[in-house]
C-alpha cells in the first residue's frame, strides 16, 4: 500500500517536473494572477475563456495549467483589494478591510507582500490536506453504488443552492442546469430530447460553449449592463516588503485562515468567498490586537488570503475523490477532464493514477512558482488594475467568440455561447447564483443515470434510497441543509427585523 503510494507520487512528480509541466503551471499562475487582478474577472471566468485552448493539449498538461490558474486567480484578487479598495474576486473581499488602509498609509509593499506569503502558506497547507483526505476518501467511494452516487450529487446541489442568499433562487438555478443537461440523447432509451429537429442538439450542449457563455460572456454583458467603469489610481508600490518578523507575527492568523479555508473548501458549494470572511473573523477573535483590525492590521490581510488560497486544495478533495465539484472553478476543471475523456471520481485513482497524483504535486509546485511570479512581477501586475473596462471587455469578447468557433469550426457553438451568456446575464441581474446552474449542468448526467439505474435495480421501489445507510445519511444532510437555509433566509431574518 505504502509502496504503491510512493510509486504514484513519483509518477506524478515525473510528469510535473518536465519542461511542459513546469511551463504549463507557470503560464497558468501568470494568467490566473492577471485574471484575478482585474476587478470583475475571477478564476472561473479566466478558466472558461481559456477552455478552447486546451482542446489540442495533453489532458494532464491542460489540467496542470488550470491548477496554476486556480491558485494564481485566488492570489491575484488581493491586488485590487489593496490598491483600490475593490476586490478583484469575491474571495478577496475581506482583504479590503485592512489591505486598503495599509496602502493609504504608504505600506503598499507590506500589504501586497503579506498577501503573497499568506496565499502561498495557505496553498501549501491545503496541498498536504488534499493528499491526506482525497486518497482514503476515494477508497471509500469505490464501494458506492447508484443510490449513493445519486444521493451524493443531490447533496452537492442542495449545499450550493442553500448557501445562496435565497435558497429558492439557488434551487431554481440548479434546476435550470439540470434541465439543460437533459438536452440530447436519452442515456437509456436513445430517444432525442429537446432536439427541436436540430442535428447539433442530438448529443446535447457541449461543455465549452456552456462554460464560456455562463461564466465569461455573462460577466462581460453584466459589466456593460451595470455600466461599470474603473477610475485610474496610483499603483505605486513601496519598497518595503514583509520581514521574517512580520511573517512570524502573522503566522497564527495564516494558520487559522488555512485550516478554515481547507474545511470550507471540502464542503461542496461553500467556496473561497465564504472562507475569507470566516478566516478574517476568527483571526480577529484570536489576535492579541483585535482593535487594530479594520485600520490596517497585517493579520487582517494574512488571514483571509491564507483562507481563500487554502480553499483550492480543499475544493479538489470532493472533485477528485467523488467526482463532485465543490465550486465553479473545480466544476470547470472537472469539465476539462471530461472533455478529454476522463471522469473524475474514485476510479480515476485506479485507471489513471497519473492524473490525480500529478494534480497533487502540481498544487505544491504552483504555490512555489507563485512566490517567484509575485515577487518578480508585482509592480507590473499592479498596473493591470488600471486597464480600462472597455478595452478589457473588447479583448475578452474577441477571445470568447474566436475560441468558441475554433473548437469545432461551428457557428452553432457561437450561438450556444450567446444563448448561455444571455442566460447568465439574466441570472446575475436577478441575483440567481450562476455557479448553481453550472453545477446542475455538470452533475445532470450523474444525477439522472444513477437515479434511473437505482430504480431499475430496485424494480421501481423508491425505498432503495433510504435502505442503504450511506445514501440515507446523505439524503438527510440534503434535506437538513434546505430546511436550515429556509429557516435562516426567512424565519430568522423576520425575527431579527422585528
């Protein structure tokens, strides 16, 4: 057992430490950091834009690049949070509270440097936890049958829906994703559903147009709809970076943020935007100087940045071991594997051990690369914040439509991107969570096939989902999460208003 583990780790190490592997991770970190540094563009959007470019790539090299984007995107969001007081990504919102005051005090280098060190610390800790949790969890999941997989997918959907501001909007958004996944051939009868006589819909909607539309195009349309314009700011970076004493003084805050980030990341749907706030609040509670928080405390930068980067490893635990993505970013990474004919889940550790173990190793490497990229290009990355919205949107639109067309040389894919872009815009305008729709779409096949397969095995007896202890526990978790969310959204809010 231990020998097999070492052999697989060596297998992943040999793949990552090649010119192609290191180059893919480095490019991913740079692109992800730039994407995160531009307000309104997060890691998910950056991943969606680049999906067509992975089409001709080796699947492992493609996923290594996406690991780099994921890590870089989380760190990059802290740059505008510190420089202009506007988070580049939702997961960097808590960094604004102390990062921006530090910038106003002329301690920009101190704040940017600490956000980099904290991000790397959180990422490295989550890498260790990913290896510790994912491998045994995949071993347990090997015993799962159709009822357990159906219940697991339902838990993922209900958790991501229940964490929305409005539970009903979350459930509706997830249902839209499930409905879109039913377009195309029925997996059991072979009958075409919702094809409308169109040849291109026989196989259903493809993942690339869906992701590009729902994540990337919708955000561009939303920024135009909201008439978002950024004002140019002074991005000068002071020369003083954090010393070892500064790092040591913030280590407890980073450790708290990292532990919380990993824990939150493992929960499907929770994500970095929640982890950063919990990490910030807990670090303030345990700090010796809680009154400094909100006025430029270095710990107030360290804790949320460690938390949002620690989510990366945690979110990959359910994706790799169970095939259930924990966030929008991991849903796209799961899509990359599916596009290349690989299905994340416990069998991936048996049939393609090179993939998960390469990801384990690459997460370590991506965080190390991030130190060098961050320190070498911090002044250049700071200038990205001032790119005008109009120029950025025009560039993104060009990449989206050229990329969508180039995959199959099909104008239908361009129209599909437009369709999902408009759908994403409508969802955003009315505060429906786009990530729930994406998760519903990517889990739709898993939910339907395992639901129908379970009923076929049980000859139509619905009790099969309640007779198995694992599926029973999972369904109870799903029901409790929905009931608790309804209570929190409506009854508790009503009490507080009274």
